[in-house]
C-alpha cells in the first residue's frame, strides 16, 4: 500500500488538484455563466505563492513563520484572485454565452503574456525552487484533500441555500429570476469570484507541489481542459466536476501502455464522451441509479 | 380608496413602432384591473415597462408615491410587485418546490456564509421558506407533485405554478399576463374563483391581461382597453363594453 | 516613426492581417451557419501546412513514425498549396460528421460542441506529433519559384525592405477573398448558404438541403484554415504540431472584433489586428502576442456585437 502511494502519489494528488480546478468552473456554470478564466487565477495564485516563497523581501517572514507561511500564501492568493475577479467580473459578466467565454479566454491570454514579461514572475523561465511544504509528493494530499472535502461540503450546502437557489434560478432563466427579485449581476459576480478564489488557492497550493511555476500553468489549453472536466463529468451537480476532473486527469496515465498514441485516444475519449454522455458521467450514473432503482421497485414518485 | 399605481404618459417605442404611446391610468388599492385589447396592442409591453424588464422611452410610473421607472426589475419585484409571463417562464429545470422557494428571495436575507455554515438564523429562515413553499403549493394544488421538475407539468399547472411563484414574493400587486391562455372552460371558471380567492387572502391588487372577454367582464372591477399602443377607454366593465371606440377597435380588428 | 518605417509596418501588417482574415473566415462561416465556434479550426490550420509540406517537400526528420522518410513527390508548390487546402477542407467535412452532427441531431447543449471539437483538435495535433514528431519544418526558400527574397525601395532617402513572401501571401489572400466573395454573393450555393445562415427552417422549406450546405460550409472553412496554415508556414516555418493554437486563438479575437458571423467583419478584423501587431513599438514587442486579446477584451466590453455585427437585442 505504502509503495503504491509513493509510486502513484503524484498522480493521485494531481487528480484531486484537477478536480478542484474543475469545481472552480462549476460555480459560474451554476448560474449558467461559461467562464474559462480559471487558469488565469490558478496561475496568479501560483505566482503569489512562488513569489512569497522565493524573493528576498519575504525572507524574514519565512524564517520566523516556518510552515505557517504556506496557509498565509493560500490566503493571499485567494484574496488577490478574488479582488481581480471582482474587477474583471463586473464589466465582463454583462456578456452572455460564448461572448463571456471569449472574454475570459482573452483575460487568461493577457495575463499569461504579462507574466511572461515581468521580472517578478521570472519572465519566460518562471520561478524555480519554490520551497516545499512536504518531502514526498504524496503528502500533498494533506493540503489538496481537505480543500476538496471543504469545497464539496461548501457546494452541498450552497446547493440548498438561498444563494444557491438564486444561482440556479439565473441559470434557468435570468430574466425571470430578475423579475422574481434576484439581482443577476450580483450573483453572477459572486459565483465568478468564488470560482476565481478557489482557482487562486489551488494555484498557491500547487506551486510548492510542482516546485516550479511559469506562464505555461495558465494557458488556453488548460481553460478547455477544465471545461471538458466539467462537461464530461456533468455540470448539473457537484459530483460532475469531481468525477470529470479526477478521471480525465488520470486518463493519460491510464493510457500510458499505449505509449505515443495515448494523447490521440485522449482526444477521442473527449469526442465520444460529449456525444454519448450529454449529461456527463454524473448524469449517466444518476440515470443508471434511477433505472436500477425503478426495476427493483424501490423508486417511488417521479414520472 | 387610495391610488396604488399611477402611470403617467408611459411610452415605449421600438424604432418607429409606438408599442405603448402616452398611456396614463391609475390602479386603486385592492381592485382587479383588467387590460384588454387586440393582439399587438401593447399590453405585454406595458407589463414589461411596469416591471422594469423593458426601459421606458418616456413617462413615469409611481407605486405608493415611489417612482418605479428607471429601477431594475429585481428592485421593483422587491417592492412587492410580482408577475407571471404570457409565454410561461418558470425555472424549468428546477422542481415545483424550488420554483416557489426561489422567489422568497426578497423576503429573506441569509447570505453566502449563513447558508454555507448553516447558522441558526439561516436555518430558522430556511425552515420558514420551506413551510411557506409548501403552503403555497397546497394553495395552488400542486403539493403532491412538489419534487417534480417544472418542465414536466401540464400547461394549466405551469400557469398555476407561475402564480404560486409570484405569490412567494409576498407581493401587494400581482400582474397576470394571460393566465387563462390554453385553459378549457372548466379550468377558466376555476381560475376566476382562484384569482378572487388569492386577492382576498393576500389582500392583493391584481392587474390582468386577458383575451377571453367573458372572464374579464366577470372578474374585473375596472378595465382599460389598449389599441395600437394607445389607451382608448378605462372604466367599469359595463361602460367599457358600450364604448364606441372599443367596439370599433374590436370590430375593426376582426 | 519615419515614413519608411511606417510604410514597412503598414505592409507587414496588411500581409499578416490578410492571412488572419482568411483564417478567421473559416470560423465565421461555421458560426454563421451553426452558431458555434469550431475549436478544431487551429488544428486544421496546422494540418493544412503539414499536408502541403508533405506534397511539396516530403522530407521528414528524425522523430515520429515517419522519421527519415523522404517522399520526394516534387509536386509543384502552387498545386501542393491547393491540394493541401482541399485535403484540409475534407478533414473539415469529416470533423463535422464526427464531432458536430451527432450533437446537432440530438439537439445537445452547444457547449458540448466546444468539447467535442477540441477532442478532434487533440486527435489531429497528437496524430501529427505521432507521425512526424514535434520538430520544426521549413519550406525551402524557393517554393514560390525563383524570386528575390526581398524587395527593396527607398522612401525619402530611407530604405524599405519587404519580404517577397509577404507580398505573395497578400496577393494569394486577395485572390481567395475575391473568389469567396464571388461564391457567396453570386452563385447558387452561396445564396443557399446565406439563406441557411438567416434561418434554417425557412431555408429547408425553400427546398435547400441544409445538411449539404453545412458540409459545404465545413469544406470551405477547412480549406481557408488549411490555406492560411500553409501561407504562414512558408513565411515563418511550421513550428511543430502546436503552431496552430496561437493562430486559433487570434482568429477568435479577429471574429469577435469584426462581429461574430459577419464576413466583411472577419476581413476587417483580420487587417486591424495584423496592423495593430505590426505597429507595436520594438521595445514592447514581447507584448505583441497580447495585442489581439486586449482588442478582444475591450471590444467585448464596449461593443459586444463587434465592429460590423448586428446589435444583440434580447426579446422579452
């Protein structure tokens, strides 16, 4: 067991990390907003952690605080991401559908080019030697794991709260929600900020995990990968991003025996999953459960 | 009798089309006020102006002396003006229960943290929301199908659910846009009784757009007639029915 | 900036801008018919360049399944360019059948089309890498025939140098734009295409085979994408299987700038972004890659319907 964890630790932690990033897209989607901005906030959060962890200015802090500096990095990353999300979100969330998606892609790209050129972010090379929180890769499950559990609890409670209902009402029909007393802009921005803060914190946790940080962390490819996680996992329940993120992150590893052709198969999986599982894995599992339940006569109500 | 709503020279132009043109009227507290007119007369546009969904081109609208024009829809809803839609705009992917819970938004206030951390205040509030939602579902007769998705309901049930959803706002004014559309004769009679019942129970003032003239004549205290965006008559049903301008508008439209 | 520098930037900008334009038209055509964005368009751009390279040069490097292969087909370049674009168009048709049609027939969420087209893009890009490796391939300088590499002339005593390749690219793009304009405005198929873009139901009632028009659209889209890929490849080399990604994204900026679904808008948007990039001062050249996206972001916030798009009025 121990060997298994040591050998596959990196993969398992990556699965949890990607599931968290998928969740960061899920909150805006809860209000029907397709935002692809997560990689930008993820990269930003990572830079915050990498900079606090490496530059001279913070050296006294690091020495006196010890490991406490890490939670502070997460906090700083969350707050900075949240503020930037507020600034970007208020104008951008007036856009709908594909227009919002394109605006957020532009945001990610602009941020990437800026990070590629600033001195503080290490330019094209990035930042190396980000201090480690743990010695083994596997141990990072103790940062990402609790965050995932926390976010699942958060999502579960959110779903049946007043704010969560407002989110879903906006997703179903923004105009009707408006006429029922819900301020759409306010809640769309709120959902966007929640997603951004989550991505920022995940970034801050990932910089020590990956040891190095550069502009390749926040790219368009990542935007689409996260979107694929959510859509293939299922965008209508919190289990969707969890399943999608974890499984798709593991897919290249699962396909490793196929060697060079594995990424081709990876692409085919995306095509077939979107064609044959329109409600995502979570939706397909839900349907399966309903069918099985019905055939045993356990399931009452419904149509 | 106090004046509750006052429209003063309300106008809305779409390009060259005068959808609503210089319309002025008053609605008294507690009355059922009918809005009739041929297709395209501007009735729904008038509702959209009153609820802020369409910005006005000119004129003002006051509610209890407060100006509504220029306010966003959610603020107007928050002041106690609920509505239904001609083409039914339920939250189709949500259950009937959730639909009725959603619009209790304005009467509740728990925020993100309260909801997520389940603070006592928010838990108590959630309990009230739940009770109220069930009460309303019983009232509209859909309590036994509370967990079904709104999309699965029949046309008539969807219209009733929309009224239930609007009532959850605890409105003082209810705007019903063709509530009887698509209903059969028995359902229409039921609706008449239902509208009277909710007016009494919730002390509502009701504005009603309807094509079915007998229903309007039977139900409404006063009626306004719109034609090509202009108000051509206001008064009690018997008088309006005899008004030559109204007769011409209807016969001309045939 | 001197007049000579200005002129040079202008020529560079118009040249690359015209490539952006024909590439972006591929997005626009599909968007105007189906209302979706084909995220595999960048991969088709890449594929077109590789097709042409295979036909015209056919000499592969040391990586991938085809390593060391020398096809030496010696197809004349102009013909290779054409065949490469046609093949890219056929891949576009295949893409529509595999990734878009099944979703459309089911009336699925249009977001899923983004994912399935991205899946196809992954397949294409990785298949290229699998076959010919991730190395850079360049077209020999004489692909366009025996021409001088640069045209030099003087403006008020200062030299202006224009790469001949860019002039040729510009000329090819103009020919293609003229052809496309002719096809869309004056031919039966073009008129059918416009009808389908306007309203699919009405078009099918008029007896137009919507399905066939969609196929034609994807063919034209792929053709334009593949052609653009080859043109960029001859100018800057084919920088590996991923070299279409940046262009794919810039293409999005172009169509939004011009107005989604607007054909003249895509041309205008392409030229504007090409020029804007060309006029980035040398000191800030590192930020050149962000110019298109800055445009995209600002345009979306200020004028979401784009420069030439129709305004988006929502019906209550």
